[in-house]
C-alpha cells in the first residue's frame, strides 16, 4: 500500500511499475483521502457457508490499526461475509478469552499510537510480549493467524510477533527503486506465485494465476515457511530512518530470496503472513482531483478477491492439503 505521512498527515500515491515518478509529499491529499471503495461490490460464486453460519473471523482493532473493518478493511469484511463467515472487530488487547472466540485472528497494519504514531525509527512494538505469547499458544492449540504488515513502520511494529513464527520482517519499502514504485504482479507462469493448495483453491475456477500487490515490504523466512509470493530479483527494500525519506545513504537490501507472502502450519494451527495490505481490501485515494484504486478493485487485480477467500478458507480449515 502506498501511504505517506508528514506532520501527522497521511499522503498517498499509486503508480504503475515501469513508469518513473519524481515527487515529494503531495499537498492535496489528507488522511481521509484513502478510504474504502464504496462503489466496489464483491461477489462470491460458490459460498463456503450459508449466510452468518461460518466460523468467526476476528479483525484486530485494538492496536492502533491503520486498517479496521469499519474503515479501510470494510471490503475485506464484506467479502468474507458473502462467503458465510461471521466477521467482528476486536477492540481490546489480546487475551485468552478473546482468542478462544475466533477461528481466525486477523491483524492488519498495527502501529503503537495509531494516527499519532511517529513514522520514524526506532519503531516501537505494537504488541506486548505477553500478547505475542498468548497468540503463539493459541496457534499451537489450533488457532489461525493472518498477519499483514505493510511498508515501514508497520513491519517494525509487529516484528516480534512475526519472528515468533519464523517470518523475519525488514522494516522498509519494497520497490523497484526509490523513484520507481507501485504495482507488482506475481504470476504462476513466471514462478513468482507458488503452486500451493491456497493458489489452487477448491475447484478449478478458484485457481489463481496472477496476484497483484501495491508496494509494501518484503521479508526473510525460516525453512518451515511455505512461500507463496517470491519477490523479483532486481527490486530492493529501502530502509529509511523516516517513512518515504530516501537519499543516497538510505540502506538497501536486495530482494533476491525474499518473499511478500507465505504460510506455516505450526502445532495444531496455521499462520499466513503478508507484507502488503491493500491487496486484501478495496480502497480509493484522491490525488490532484483524480480517484485512484488500490486492491481488489484495481483493474490489474481481478483474482485478488478469490485469493483472499482461498487464504481465509485455508486458515479456517476449509481448504486442506
């Protein structure tokens, strides 16, 4: 996802890979310019459950999350409800009682301090060590976690939680270069989109051939992780001290060998981790008077919605190896 912050204001830009833009922080956009796309209407051809009779999906809203189901992740919730899932917001700290209610716990772009957070280093943890331990124990005993952390500072805010499961976040920006940012397609034909039960779906019509993400981060992983989205060899992760502030001294990590999405089975539970958030929802932003789409509503992402369904169905046990 492409979001900017300067003086506690958020700014956004969505561009196509291969087209170079040189820019500063656009002064015409505000925090409210990136919103859920009310014009995008999801459809589900073959729902897994009757309406309201599926497992409970709890979406974190208690850790300063940039994405919540009553805001920028409304499309995520709407899609899952059409598949029969029950979707609710979790507005508190993590407790055993909270997790026991859920089949899947979703965390998207948690950040300590929420809108008041400073997007500079060091990035404080959004979850306490007690919360990390509770989530890990819950997964070991059959729970399923969907963890999404976009570009800096979100990876730093959830790095401890990701580490627990063998996903090693880089607190930066995955891009072609500092001046070439935007949409990245992962395809089965190129090998960048892995063959997995998630990308195969339940039936042939749910098979994913192409998946699109919108900037985000990239990360390393342990041997137990099954990669789904392999980063290009010629991209890099830029790791600035302040979000979107790049210069010649900004540290860079090559993306060769890194991924932007992967899954893990641990104990009795399952974990799916992704380094980009917009791909799981449908949003619009306004820049220079033009409406731009990011996510499941984007013309280059016709299979993203099916991928979201496949991921959640795998996490809740409806798709198995």
